[in-house]
C-alpha cells in the first residue's frame, strides 16, 4: 500500500511564518485611538447596525469585525451571552432565544480565553456531548461525537452544510460552535437523533483586521495562527486564516499530531441586496491514532473498568510504529444571498468536498488469560493482542486476523441547499415562512491492506511499539488476511454512495404579539449503495447492496415571548436515520440481516424550555426538560466493532441548564448542568431492559469564569478558570463495563500590554487526574495529563 500524504510542511515553520509575517503586515496599520470603553460602545453599535446589514449573512454579526478583543466584549456584555446570536443557518433564521429548541453556543470569546484548538476541545463546554474513538473494521477515528447518548458523527455541519470528512477539525477558522439539541431532521435532513453540531466560520467584513497568535508549552506544543481581514473596496473584502500545529500528548507515550491548514475567503456585495461569499478550506494532518487501553473485569468485580484503574501506567500505548493517520481534507463553499425586498430573502449554499485518508491502527485486547495473569498470576506474563495477524510472542503461529486493517480512503461530496425566508401577514396573523430543497451526494472508496507478518503481542505492563517491518501488502495479494464482517465476505475493496433529495417547509404564525405556533416538515428520498469486491472471489463472491427509502419528519412548537427578554416553548420533533447513512464514517453502511436493518432508526423529542436575557442583556440563561425516545436502535459489537441492528428502544430524559454572560464589568461566567435519566425501555436481550444507555452520564456540569482586574491600566491582569465534571458512564448495553467520573480543573492568566499585544498562560488538568475523554464499548483513551500553554498574540 502506498503511504500517501506522509510528506507535509513542518507545522513549526508554518507557525513561525504565520506569526511574524502577520505582525509585519499589521504593524503598518494605524491603531485605534479610542480607549477600551469607547471602542467597546462603538463596536457594540456597529454590531447591531452597520455590520449586520453589510454582511447580509445568517451568521453572527461580529463575524469579520475587529471586535474579538475579550475586554471589548466583556464591557458590553456581548460574546458570553449568546441569546441574541444567530446560528449561521438560513433555515433557522431566528436567534438562539427565539428558536424553540435547546441550543448551546460556544462563542469566540470563550474559545479565546480557553485557548481552544479543536472542535473536540470546544465541545467540552457543552453538556451531553461525548467523544467516541470509533468502531474498528472501517477505522472511524477523527471527530465523532455522541449527543445525549446518540451517535452524531454524521451530524457535523459547517455554515449549515454537512461536513462528511473523517478527520480532527482544527478551530483556527471557527467563529463559534453551536450544538442544536434533539432531533432536527426538518432542518438538517436524515440523522440528528441527539442533535447537530454547526460550526460558523470566519468570513470577510468591511473593517480591516490583522491578528496572529503563537502558542508553546507542555508536550512539545508549538502552534501559530493568523487572521487577516482586508477591505478591497466599499462592498468587497478578503479574509485569510491559517494554522500550523504540532504537539505530543502529555501522559501518553508515542502519540503526536502534526497539522496545518489554510482558509481564504472572499465576499462580494457587502451592504448590497445581493452578496456572495466564496470560501475554501484545506487541512492536512499526520498523526498517530490512539485507540486507548482495554477495559477489563477484575476477577470477582461487579463490572469492568479501564486497565489503568488497576495500576497499569496511563502512558502505556499498545499500538505499533506502523500505525498512522494521514488526512488531507478540502472544502469549497459558495454562499449566495439575495434580498428581494424587505419581506423576502433567498439563499443558495453550495459546497464540494474532497477527503483523503491513509489509516493504520492497533486495537488492544486483554483476554481472559491476560486478565488472570495480571491479577492472579505473573503480571509480567500478561500479554495484549493487537489488531492484525496476532500470535507472535506466544509461540502459536500467525493466529487470527482482527480489525482494523490498514486502508486508504478517498471520498467526495457535493451539497446544495436553496431556501427562501418570507415574512408576511395574512389578515391579523404574522408569518415567517421557510421553504426550500436540499440535494447532496457523497461517494466513498476504500482499499484494504494486510500485514504478512504477525503483530507481536504487547506486554500489558511495558508495551513495545517497535515491532519492525510487518510487510504491508495490498489486500488482493493476501486474501487470507482480510477480515470478514459478520455475514459479509472478506474483501479488499469497498465502495458506496449516498444520494439525498430533500424538501422542507415550515411556518411560524404569530397568533398574538407574544404567542406563536411553529410547524413544518421535511421529506427526504435517500438512495444508497454499497459494494464489496476483490479478495478471493472464488471463495467469497462479490456483494452488492442497494437501498431506497423515503422518510417524512414533521415538527411543531408552541412559543410564548411575553417580552424581548424571555421565551417559553414546547416542541415536538422527529428524526429518521435510514440504512446506509454512514457512507464515509462507517465500516459497513448496508448489510444483509434482520428487519432491524431494513427499518430506519426513528426518534421523537418532547421538550419544554425557557430562555432569558437578563440585566440589560448581560446574562443569558436557559432551562429545558426533555424526553427523547429512539426506536430500532443500532449498537456496536464490542469485539469486531460491527454496527448491528438491535431493535432496542431507548429513552433519555432529563434537565439541562445553562447560564452565560457578564456578572460585573470585566467578570464573565459560563456554566452548564445536565441531569439525565436514560434506559433501554425494550430489548430482545431481556437482561438489558432497564439498563442505562451507553455513554450517557447521570450528571454532568461545567463552569468557567474569568475576571479582568485593573482594566485600561498598564498593570491590568485577567485571571480565572473552570471545572469540567462528568459522572461515570457505562460502555455497553448490559452495563457491565464503565469508566469512572471525569474531573478537570483548568485556569488562565493573561496580561495586555496595550490595545494590540497580549500574553497569556493556560493550565489544563491541573490536578493531573486520570480522566477518559474518548470512549468505546470495550476501550477508553486516557486524557492528557497536566499541561501548560503560553501564548503571545497581537491584533491590529
């Protein structure tokens, strides 16, 4: 197999060039002469007026404006109170407060204070979101999340368009990140059982802005970013963001990531009736995948836990020096807006994506012999099997082949969403109508490879990743090394596609000035195909699967807004996940089998909520009670990683609270809490009935607060920190394996030299606790240990 994308620019050199070249450019620009408070008020006025009109985009008004300074945002109360933020989607034209659904927004100001560097880090501020390290035999890795306990790896969006790539998303081009909780098929289409994640990108504006940051610290961490916004004329602007990043992982041996990215964008017609934004994003990464440590059950214990809970070092990594995750991801986006008149606006968003990946990983398994040797025998004799041909080191020959096998993946996608938003009256009734269509196509091709030499077993106590050349060859050269997935034959080549045509229509009708009803639907025709070819065709014939399904998802809400500072709502919504949804990020999108695969997953949401913007919009607060029912749930096999239909019915219900804003001038706070009561209401396996849903904690909370002391003086200082807590979670449907609670303390301190330059220091996991961030049904990945990152940044 050819190792593609292993050659890349060194991120350290990219980081340095980005930082110093941007400073040279920014130094030539005149600095504003207002003091912080005056500039803050001026920026606030511009946010509400000129820029919002100029950009004419369904995105946050602050986008493209040189108003990312935390002090400016703190003074006015903007940035941490997200109630009046828009979501960046034409299909959801209302702001957060007036959208009848629980929405958590991670704003730019919060990401800057925490020095957030990835989508995964941003979402740690959102309760109910859990990272999963992915199933085995197709090698999902990258970003994949669960929302309220339900898979959301296919529900990641950027500016309202689906991002099909399987990679770790860097935050260098994020303006904000929103998690829209609960089924949202009427907006996004198929999927969104637990919710959807939408990233709003940085786009051009009409005020020049030059900024850069350089970060360094623990784990050989080096990172540089730039953000340049240049006005070209009165209606045209250009923006460029870039990033170079390389780091190891503190507390994990042999794990590293090298990545770089660039995202230029160009906006035409700012302030005019017709606007066009062209955007390109390229991100490239070479890293080592970390499939964590095995979860084992100690003899006599009631349930199993990660082996690191029993004295094994948290640094132990059970992979090999042949493991690799090389990704190359590109997206081209065009967003067009045309304001027909004061009542009607037309939107058309088009995106193409190309994704390339070379992947090889090891999945550690500690079997019964391994467990007995560690706890009751000779711990030094405890050996861990690694995926691939195993057996060497035990004197048993090549042994069996296990997933995941190395593979190369090439994917592409095209999506176009056209919509119209119309505001009009019929008699005494006021309407806001949203209608449109959504067409998308995604293709995926994979080629499996195998090792001719077996992977040696690893010592559970002192694993050695240096196993030498395992002799990697294409799968068709070694058909015996290919892995069968249940009823599917062992094949070295797979391909598939998904094609969706969706129509949506929903209308919000105001019965009075303060009471409205919102209802609508989306219809989708989902067509998907999956093909398995190659290998030993005489023994295992090629397989071809095809499925077409039409789904209809309605929703309805009752919304009360007594005044502009409070909203109350009740929402019922549904979603459908048909077979074959996971074209790019699932090992087998379609398979033969029981009726549970022929029938789609269906979910229903009942939610009662309240939203407030208090104290002159300084503080935003939300509260929601919800019940989410899911039928025909899909589970993953703990050994092979196969996604299997179960016909289970699951329910998650609970309470979610959040507050964010400015307590006093210069003092911001963001806090969330979630209480979940989840269970399997029906299962063909009777022992699983009444058990908690995998990955859903009973309690979860976050807190972050920073105070800016002596603002506008030479000795100003900002300091603060926060806590992230998640109660223990179960890893399997039977509730026999679990990971302990996570508790993470973090802090920040910063000083601003003038209106342009700032230095800061962030500390993470200050107690150096053994936490687990990424989870799977029989493995868990220890989080990074205690680390400190220093940053130098400037903005002109």
